[in-house]
């Protein structure tokens, strides 16, 4: 009974509003010839997510905020450029810094997929090109577990960090403590050993191996908690 009364009150209320000159609008959404207000039922984030999923920047026009709308369009162009390995799509991005970042991401992504750093040659700025090639070679070294790939990294510090990280990954994967001895950074060397003990402890369900973790307190704590 309460539901019927509530519905009747709503209908009556709408009738009174109409009689007083307040129109509910026509089926096409217009109100007395005025432009309808932007649809706020869907957030800008929701619209951006849909535009990215469909690869359709025109959907961004539904966003009321100018800045948020522009961001949506730029994200779609950037995502499509990287997906299709097409730097020309980046040219559609209005902001210089975002357009430049898009082109760099296309170059890096292309290099990683192709397995070499030649994709970075589309960049005209020499520093950007060098950074791109370093990023590509570091990623290839990690994915292939090849320290030799790190030799192609131009920045000395990044080159050393690359080799250390590959050694740690390789040691962890193979459970080989001897590889940790080749890690040049003392702190990372200890972390390398700790990661092997952690993996072995969980795999063997042996809490005594957690006690051998000496250099990484949080890792030891997690190890003991999980056993």
C-alpha cells in the first residue's frame, strides 16, 4: 500500500509542477528549447575508461570539464599510438610535453617488441634517443636474463645497476648463491642472498631458512609469517 501511495504522490507532484509551468522536458532531452545540461551521472573517469577501451576519442566529448576532456583525448591518442607503434598518432596530442612523452613511449615499446633499440631512432633529441635506447636494453636484459645486454647501456651507473639486477634475478631463479658474489653493490649482494633463502624457505616450507635472512628485515618478517 505504501508503494502505491508513494507512486501516486510522485505522479501528482509532477502534474502540479507541470501546471505551474515547470516542464519535465521532451523525449529528446531538450527543455523549452534550452540546451540540456551535461550528463553528470557518469564521471569523467568512467568516460575516459570507456574511450580508452574502445579507442574512440570522440567519447571524451561527453566530459563537461575542459581540462579533463583534453586529458581523456590525449590518453586515447597516446594509448593508440603505443598499441599500433605509430608515432604519427602522437602528433594529434595538443600539449608539447605529453606529445613528446607519447613519442618516447612508442619508441621504447617498439624497441622492446622488436628486440633491439633501433626504434629509438625516430627521436630527434639526442638525449631522449640515448635514454630510450638505455631503457630498451635494460628491459631486454631483464627479460632475457643476459648481463651482456647491459653493455649496450650508455649511462655507466645504469649499466652497473642493470648488470646487478640481472644477476639477482638469475640467482633467484636458479637458487645460485655464487651469482650473488658477482653483484658489485654490497647491499644488493646481501639482498640477493636473502631473496634466495626466502624463495627456498617458502618452497621447502622450512622456517629455519628464514633465519638465514640477514640483510632484509621485512623479507625475514614476511618469511616467518608465511610459514
